[in-house]
C-alpha cells in the first residue's frame, strides 16, 4: 500500500518536469536521498547497522558511497559487514562438505557476499510505490492523466512496471504512449546515424542531435549525459 498524500507530490513533480522518463529522474532523486541517509547520522543507528551487516551494498552503491568522501561513515559500515562476512565464510569453508565433490549450492547465508544491497532494496521498494502512485493518479486525477498521456513516455523498464500494475483503459493508453515514443526515438536515432553520411552533412539535425543519449535512456534507464538518468 502507498500513502497517497506522501507519494503523489514527488510523482506529480517528476511528470511536470518532463523528459524521456520522469520515473528515472524520480529514482535518481530518491537514490541520492538514500545515499545521504546512509552517509549521515543514521549510520550509527542499530537497526541500520544490522541491515547493512546482513545485506551490504552492491558494487555500484559501494562505489557511490565511497565517492561521497565520507570515508569514516563508509568504513564503519564496511568494517562490521566485513566482520560478519568473515564469520560466515569461516563457517562455510570449514564445515564438512555434503553431497560429493560438487555439492548443491547452499542458500545465501547472512554475512556472505551476495547479490543483495541494503540501498537497492530500499530504493526498489520506494519505486514500486511510485509506480502504484502513477497508476492511481492516472485513474483519479484528470489533470495528471492529461499530462501523462501527453508525455514522452518512460524508459522500457519503468514502462513495463506501469503496464504490469495497470489494466483496462490505462494499460491500453500506456502501451500506445510507450510504443509511439519508442518509435519516435528510433526514427530520431536513425537520422542521427544518417547525418554521418557526407551527403546529409548540410541537412538539418531536427530533433536528432541528442538522440543517442535519449535512446540509451529509453533502453537502459540511464542518460549518459547525466540529465534525467
């Protein structure tokens, strides 16, 4: 469930700003806020330390935390997580092996390096709420529905999330909106490539000059120019 009063404002602001994927921009804003939280005073809170000890961070978020230049805060989190990792690995590596020479892979044990991330989990949960908020707003707010239907669509991943969460008229509208805008970007990207032909040198770029980063935004949910990624 989501709190409509809390969750609607960020979604409304993101779609008012526009771009190839307002939900990507909202994700980046939310992620930046969570990075600040993990680097702030909350790093000393027992619940936060337990969470980080158990899940750690993915490579991307460890890198971003380190780049923020609060090395003491990151070191405190990494130290206790490393201690738990050593304990878990020692237990795993010294236990008698079962099931022959190549035993079935065990379930993930607490403290072991894993494809988990305390920040990713929190971010994914928040974005799931924002997707549901987007669907709720489309169904209940006429002004938002008009803005949404006139938007440039979303990246593929967020479009699929919204389509999966919607039904009926919204699902049909979302599918049409997304396919129309993917085709728009595809045509603009095609002209971008054709502009490299000397025969097209003097022809106008139109909307294609920044088609490549916008196409990457649609496909991968990240803008390599750093705008709305």
